[in-house]
C-alpha cells in the first residue's frame, strides 16, 4: 500500500538528499514551534491566575492557539514550496510567515507584560 503523495513530487528531478533532509528538519522545527505555542495557549488559560481584565486569559490563549495552528500550516507550505523549488532548480522562495510569526509573538509578549504590570503581580 502506498501513501498519499503530492503530484509535484514527480516534477523535475530529485534534489540532493542532504537538502531534502535539511528542508525536512526546518519543517520539524516549525512544527515544534507550533506545538509549543498551542501548549502555551493551554497553560495561559488553565494555569495562570486571572488578570484584572476579565477574559484576558481566554483572548491571549486564543491568540496563541491561532498562531500555533497557523505556524503548522505555514510549516507545510514552506516545506512544499522549498521542495518544489529544489526539484525545479529554482531559487528558494521567501517566507513571509517568519515575520508574521515573530510580530505576533512580540505583540503577545507585550500584551502579557502589560497584563502582569497592570494586574499588580
């Protein structure tokens, strides 16, 4: 029995396996980040004491869960675009997802800092 295989894997030529494995390691790093963000969302909602602002934990948890889920989708898209480019001997594509992920995490960090400072903890 063979598994599902995207059609584009049959395009072009097989790249050097070292590059494919490096691309896969990058994909796995993104997935680890995604899982960490989702775990942080659970921790924020379940473990952190309530802030003075009602619903702040839920909103922050939802943002972290959404960013974690988006990171998983971006991981696959980045992996597939890079794999296609290597198969076609094309330049590797830019990844805007890194900037979006970093910006969202900075905003989340600033939000947590403000909630902690203004909650008197």
